[in-house]
């Protein structure tokens, strides 16, 4: 069995059990998608019930993220440095940390990061070599 075979009322009960925000007007597919976005998979649900999975669970399609960049190999790259006090900062699939404050990102992602967030600047290759040596 899977979420696809459950009735809408049963799905609402599961969503409420795992504190997934759903609207009363949401249909089966919307409820299942919202649960997936919140990490409530069929396996996770079965484990919470104490049931061992008999067959491998179906693989759900990845959900597109608002910040997800469009993949293009011919785009120019830019070297950015995080100067923020954050221990970790993730944006558009790039992770900056205190111990690794540099990242090579696509030009459009660099433009987005520099416009939307403070504490980032373009870095030089020499600066990176000195930091990691």
C-alpha cells in the first residue's frame, strides 16, 4: 500500500499527525505533495507505525524549489566570498561556511546573491589561495 491508495480523509489524518499544513480544499495529490515536501514519506510513515517495509517504496519525483537554479553548462562562473557572521549559509544550492567561505557559482546566481543578501562579495583567486594555504 502507499499514500496513493489511501482515501483523502485518511491522508488528512496522516498530515495532521505529522503537523503538515494542509487546506480543507486540498485534494489527494496536493496533500501527498505537501507531506513529501515536509519529509513525510511512505517509509517514514510506516516506521512511525512500527511496520517494516515489505517492498521498496516508490521514488517520488523531486519537488522544484523556488531558489533552484536553471542548469546551464555554458554560463560564466564567479568566485564569491561570504563575509557574514553566519556559521553556515545555503542559497541556490551553494553552501558557505566559516571554514569554507568561498564558492564558485554561476553568474546569475552570483547576481541574485549579491542583490538579495548582505555579507557577500566577489573574491580573487589569489585571496582564495592564501586563505587555504
